[in-house]
């Protein structure tokens, strides 16, 4: 019988207990955008509450992945796609080339260093848009590597591959949704070996944009177990973790009677134990789903739907929940506050005139809403919300904020900015 070495077992136990103090994945310790950090500054700027800033080897939208004194990021350095590690004092410890590819997509919007890293405290897992996926030790040495284009087929997607794999227990779950394939894959995190692969079906017609998906998968944990949530190509679906079998499917995100042939999912669902908030795109619907009641095909009016907002979905940033409030950060600077139980809109207000690509983060009981051109409103999530400050940094931001050890990390295209009360 195969047994894990005692050191690995102990590492896993330590890693599990330390998650709350780190930022080990894209949307934080619980993948919901929430941080337990306190005493973070409300106001900051180039000369105010910036602890340090470190130059980036190139632009990227990957959110900082933080464990202990190490920060893991990817970047597009010319045509090279690199994984690199910075310590919490701003010193670059190592850089590893993962792949190469086209430097920009859709004008100034982004590149192939968009997926965020994750870590279990022992290995760091990284994916870049050229298809390379791998696990690396904390010294940057590869433990395993695969090229998902070579293994699962060439990517056929208009604006590049940006899916962030989700790490859960001993597996890494990968979503490859594009015009050439609609695949969900489970890999052994220690070896990269495929455990299962399923095709996630859709009835979207040929020649439309719907199969081009830029959203990422998430794990739902509830009383009845855990499920993999996959979003895009006209549907949001849930799948069993042991074999990928579909459990439920939310329909009419791209309504059949007014079908949008340019529909594509960018904003990812917000997954919490008793509510899943499912965005769409193009200012369309947002659905509040009770995951404890969800089963089979869920059409509008199904008892599993808590509410359905007919229009005004966030197109790029993902939703965030604060108690009984839901916040939708619009891609053009408008913030919508809703009642989580009823879907009633409490207030909708434009808070910046910038594009918003980063996901909202709740830290120190405040919402940080980072804009692409460097404006970061800080909002008190009351009913109704209050804008406490509007901060500005001279950089371009498409990555989401991260927090750890009393610091706010803002990854720009030029610098990693570390914000803290001095």
C-alpha cells in the first residue's frame, strides 16, 4: 500500500491551519473575496501608506498568491510567459519561464498572464494562456508540467485563455471552455496525472461567441458535500468531484427568445454555502441560486432560484457578498447593492469613470474596488453603501487585490504596490 511520507502529511496539516493568514488562491482563503485582515488603510497614494513597490518583469492580470514570506505571480515579459516569486520585502527570489505567446489581446485589455496561481503551502500551481500548466516547489523547480493544448487540443478562443484552475484538497480542477472543446478535467495535484475528464455540453449554435469563456471554476462546499461549479457557454453547471457528472444546470442566462450571438462569460460566480450568485454578461441577467435546493435543469421560476435580476449584471468583475448584501461592481464604474435574500436593488451609483477588471475584496470591513486606470474607491458596505475614499495610483490594474499580514497587495502592470499603515 502506498503511504505518504510523514513530512508531507505534516505539511498538509500545517498548510490547512495557515490558510486564513495567507492569500493562497485567486479570491482569498475561502475563494469568496473575503479577508480577515484588520487595520488596513482607507486612504493611500504614491506618497501615502505605500510600504514598498517592486517592479514587475511585465504586465499581467494574475492576482498575488501569498504564503508566508513568499508571493507568486505570472507575467508577460515580452513574448515570454514567466512564473516568479517575490518575498514580502520586495526582493525577486526566482523567475521561471513557463511558455511564450502573443503579447496582447483585444488592444490594451490583457495578455496570457491572466490566470492566478494557487498554493497548498508546499507547491505552487500556475497556468498561462499558451497552455502550460504545472506545479513548482517554493524554489521555482518544476515538480510536473503539461501543455494542455498539446494534450487536449488547440485553444480556439478569440481573446486568449485566462482560466484559473481551482485547487481543492488533493486535486487541481481545470476548465478548458473554447470553440474547440468544452472540457472539465481533474488532475492529481502531486503528479499532474489525469483523474477524470468530461465534456460539458451546450446547445449554443455554431459560429457564435458563447463557447469562448473567460470565467473560472469554483468549488462549492455545503452540508450535502462539495461540487465543482463551471460557468459559461450559456449555462452555469455543477459537477460531482469524484467523476465530473453533472448535478444541476441553470438555464436562460442567454435567453433563447433574445439570443445574443456575441455572449461570452468573463465574470465568475460567487460561491457561498447557502447562495450562489451567477452573473451573465452584456448587462444581462444575474441569478441568485439556493445550492441546497438545486437539482437537474433549473429554468426561470424553479424553486432553487432565490431571485433573478433581469438586467445590469457585472460583465467582468465577479460579485461579492457581505452578510445579507450583494455588491455587483460594473465594468464601467457603477456599483450596485442588492438584498441577498430578495434580489431587490438598494442603490446603484457610478463611483468611478474607469474600466473595472479586478474583483472586489472585503478587508478590514471595507470594500476595495480597484479600477483599471488606478483609482481605488474604498466603500463601507452599509445599507446603503458609503464611499469612504477614492485613492489613485499611477499604474494599470487588471489583477484583483490580495491581503496578508496587515498589508494590501495591488498588482499593477508596472509595479506590485504594498499598502499598509506606516
